[in-house]
């Protein structure tokens, strides 16, 4: 009787430990899902058109700070996107968005257009410059960090600046209007021009916008084992954790 009870107790403990381990593993996979779901989405690059005039703000910045505008030695190096690098993009985007209060050039400098590195205030171009600089300092190649001019759709058609980040998974947008990292085709912008990946002083226009891919992911794209997939559906693909 005692031996049977001991065997039963051991079996119960083993079942409890197994269940706890399975729950911990499922929690770990669940926590990692957002980045994996994001990375599993279609790799699609925007169509680029002909060379075009650089924005006046960029030309003025380069005239005053020539070193800031020189192509870097690793200008065209390709980036393989990983969950860790994706998290880095999120962290720097959020850091700048939280640190810098949007303020117009007219209020700051008495001019309608001036690009400058911000301290605690600045407009969208200033925030893009700071994000670009911080990412370059962490090792991102300059050719992967492209200042981009867009136009907000709607009646106002306001011009806006964002940072395009190129990788093997496509082109992502860092925007002061959202903490999320979006692929370029997920925004509601019309793309006007951006820096060339080979030379920051060469600006190119955008070609015709290709059809946007479906963003929903099938359960088959989930990294979860099949036995757990039905119990743990995919989270929203853009829910990158801070």
C-alpha cells in the first residue's frame, strides 16, 4: 500500500511538473510570437522611380554640416532582420517619440523649414534625423536608414517625414505619429521621395504603388507546435513588446 501510494504521488508530481513545463514553454513561445509573426509577413519592397531634387531642408543641413551627409563605408550593407534588431527599432523609435515634443520650425527657428538634430523639441524631420543617427551608432548601415517624404491621404494632403528602414524582410517605417513599427505598405501615406540606398545625397521618387499583400497570417505560419496552435491563436502581428 505504501509503495503504491508513493508511486501514485510520484506519478502525480511528474504530471504536475510536465504540465508546468508545458505551460512555461507555451508562455515563452507566446511571448516571442509578435516578433516571429512580424518577420513571417511578406517581404515586399516599394517601387522606386527616377532621381529627384532633395528637400531644401536636407540641402541646408548638408551645407552647414557636410560630414553628416557623406556616404559611409558600409553604406550599402544588407541587414538580416532578427527579433532582437526589430526590438531595437521599436526601442529607438519609442525613445525619440517620447523624448522630443513636436514643435514647428516656425516656433523654434522663425523659419518654415529647417532640419536639425533635436534636444527636447522638434518636428518630424528632426525626429527622423535623430532616429537615423542613433540607429547608425548602434551599427545599422546608413544605406538601410532612408529619410522619406510622404503625403498624408485625405483632404489636407499634409507633407510628413518618416524613416524607412531596409532589411531582408522588406522596408519598415519609423514614424513619430505611432510607436508601432509598420511595413511601408501598412501605412496610409502616399510616398513621394526618399534617399537612395547607395548615396544619402541622391534622392529618388517612388514609382507606381504595387498591390498590397494580405497581412493576415494563417495558423500554419505560427512557430507554435501543431498541438498548441489551436489553443494559442496568433496575436496581432504588430504587437511588438516594449
